[in-house]
C-alpha cells in the first residue's frame, strides 16, 4: 500500500465515521488533509481544507464534503451500513494485528451502541467492558479478555455480513 492509498483510506474512514454518527473532530479532518497533500494528493478542496483552522467547523465540514466528492470516495448508502462497514474494518484490523483487541473492542462497542447493541456484538462488548475495568495490579492477565475478543472477531468475519444474531 502506498502512502497515497493510506491517506485515501484514512479520509474514507473519516467520512464513513461521520456518516455513521461518530464524533469526528474537525482537527482530524484538517490533519488528514495535510497528510494527504504531503503524500502527493492534490485537489482544490483538499488544499482548502488543509489550510483551514479546525475551529472553523462549518467551513471544515463543507470543504471535507467537497474533498470526498472530488476524490470519488465511495461511502456506504446510509448510517447503518456505515456503522457495519466501520465494525468490519476494525474486526479485520484486530485479526490482522493492526489494532489491539482493547482498542478494537472499544470501537466496536461504541459503534455497536449506535446500532442498538445487536446481539451479534454482545460477546465483544462484554469482553471489552471487562477489559476496560481491568487494573494493572489484577492477577488475571489481559489475555483472558483479549483472546476471546479476537476469537469473536474471527467468528464474525467468517459469517454472513452484517452478522445475524448469535448470542442470547
């Protein structure tokens, strides 16, 4: 993957996150635009976005929408599809070792709530909550929670998408 591909992926993930209803800070949008320009991407709106102050929320939002359009970034059809797309990406990143089970589980749990806490995500949500309450002096190793999160991720990715209810 080239640096440009990575930047396009980051811009797309930010756009999907916004569509999904996540709190995507304007500073992240401006930073992603700067990264994309440094990597070699060039569109009029990308340059505009990179030059904006992150406190100019309306201008950043408008410029980011234009960037998505100019780059032809394909987005899911609706917020629900966007949420499932994010979850699938995070599950894949966890399984591939690019995202820790703790961070991935927290992200899946957050977006799972936006989906109404579907039963298919309950396993990851429960293990993630246990991991969140883990303390460094605990005698139980973090693996006790991390391994089941990864196992759940593999199982979900191997099944139909979006996943059907599996857990009681």
